[in-house]
């Protein structure tokens, strides 16, 4: 079998070539930059903005009861998802994360489809977060800013710039910002507990929808419609494996980091959902751009949480910039996207992979439509979850002998559950805003067309992800 013409023995329509050592030398990340604590903070940082804003729009779809049920289901899905990804990341530690897993299990088409879905999620999520940052800045009247685009621009310029300075510096900054954001949630919980009133949970008028009640004002369908907003409590935690090539002992530390992250996020989800709604009222919170602050009214604590809330939003914004750059880096290095996007600078940071999605995200943020952008990001995320869980199941069935330093409790039953809920979440994005979901579907199709017409004939055989697949194909041939 010739590895310079085909990526594996089953993919006759895929052509790969081996690049020179100089090619890979120009595309090196800085290894050994993070232990499991930094990886856990990265996972929490990806998500924590979702505690401060975004989830609350789900109250307008399902009321408190509908969103609470949706959040419970989604929390179980993410726990199962994370346990599955912990196994995959221990077996296939590479910067491609979910794309790497799917490439090994589902071939080039499946790998690129997964990577594309992740890119849609990670390119759009910072734009949504930028609009929430703008809402917080305007509510604080910082620097007299009343037009959010200045805030969006500053956020992208400053935080893409820090990432360009190198991963070690970026991860340390993320750790500090994430720690501040967690302290803010503790302060909020203490203040909101004193204002909690159970009557506030059910102050949305009951509709005539099927199954409607004071707890489910929009009926049973409202639970389903609330799923995309419940995802905001955990969205992007699955990005921890993207740091594998920059982690210390990734086979051990990536699983530990992502599991520690989900454990913290489960606690913050329950705390924020119950206390924010109970203190501020479901009706008012369903329309708020900064719900934790508005739930506390005009108190001193509200001002404190408002300032710290910026740290929460910045933590996720900053962290997801890291995630989109590593996913784009991995796809580009392997030839799925233009290879110039994976060239790293002297600090081992992928320059264009940081800048180009940043420009796209900034343009999207100018719409100011945070809820719309949120739903678009959730579409990409949920689609990637479907493909990653299928990958876990396929590898358990087809490659049971593959070394797995960590194994998912429950095996395919666990990831099968996550798969079913992820499929429902994809469908739910069309219920919330079919235009936004269709737009994402068109973008996804355009990426796949590019792959089918061009890049599948220009894959890089000696990139880490293609080598995983080539090694697996060789082992199958020997059996």
C-alpha cells in the first residue's frame, strides 16, 4: 500500500501526499504547557459565560419548569458526552479533538464533517458572547460607551493579540479570569439567596399549549424548545481535548481536566438557574441581557456581580478563541482546509487560524443578535456531538483492542444516550429559529462541497490525524 497516494486502504477517492519535515516544523504547537488543573480551568472558561447570560432566553421558550427539565436532560447528556470524550482523548491525543476522533472512526468525510460542525460552533459562539459583553459594558456605562461595536472590536483585538503571544501566556491569563468569574458566581449565589421567592419561578402567564401549567407555561413542547438554551450552560466544554498537543502527559491529564470541568459546571448550572429565576422572576429574566445583575436589582451586590460578570464573559470569549484556532489549525495542517491557515509564529501560535475566524466573528457580532447567534452556535455544537458519539460507538465496536488509558463507564450505553439527546437538540434548533439553523446548514454544506471538490485530493499523509488513520489501516491489513 502506498501512503503517498491514499490516506487508507478503504478511501480510494482520497489522495494524500507526504510533506517535508519543514512543512510540519512550521506548524508546531508548544507542548507541555498545561497540566490537568489548567485544562480544567480551560474547560470551565469555555463555558462560564453561559452562566452569566444566554441560558435565560430559554425561559421564554419553556418557562422555569421547561428550562429546568431541559437543563437536567442536557446535563446528563454532557456528562455522558464528556465521559466518552475522555476515553477518546486518552486514546487519540491530538490538536484536532473531535475531528481527530471522527477521522479515525468515520474516515475523511466523517472527520471533516465533525471538524466543520465544531468550527461553526466555535466561530459563532464568541460573536454571541461579544454581544453579551457589550450589554454588560453598556449597563455599567463604562467609558460612556453606548454603542456595542466598539466593545466587540476591542474584545477581539485584545484577546486574539494575547493568544498570538503564545499558549503558555494565554492559558495562565485564562486561569486567572476563570477563577475571578467563579468567585463572582459565589458572590451572586450568596446575594440572590436572600432575595429568593419561589413565586418568581412561575410568574410567566400560562398559555393554552398542550400540557401547559404554571410550571410549564408553554406546555410540553416548551421543554424541547428550551433544549438549545440549556446547552448554553455547558457549551464548548468538549473543547478541552483540543489542547492535547500542548498538554503535559495528555493521555492522563486531558481526561482528568475535562471530567473536573464538567463536575464544576454541573454545580454552577443548578445554582444559577434556580437562584437567578427565583430572585429576579422568570418573566423579567427571559428578556434580560445580563440576568444575574438584573436579578439582584440596584443593590451594591448587583454592581459587584456586573463587574465580575464581565470576567465570566471574557473567560469564555478568550477560551473559545483558543478552541477555534486549534480546530482550524488541525484541519489546515492535514490539508482539509488551506494549509496556510496552520502556519505558526515564533511563539508557536497559529497566526491566521486566530485572526481569520476573529474577523468573521466580529462581523457577526455587529448584528447584535445574541440569541440568534447562540442558536447558530448550538446547531454546530449539537451536530458535532452526534458525530463524536457515533465515533465512540464505532471505535468500541470496530477497534476494541485500541489502547484506551481511560475507559468510559457504561461504554456505548453511555455515549448512546448522549447521541440520542444530541439528535433531539439538533432538531430543537430548528424549532427555536429555523432560519438560523438553515443558515448554518448551508454553511456546513458549502464546507462539505469544498472538501468533495478540492481538498480530499490534497490531504497531508504525515499529519498526526492522517497518521492515526494510516496506522489503523495497516493494523487491519495485518489481521
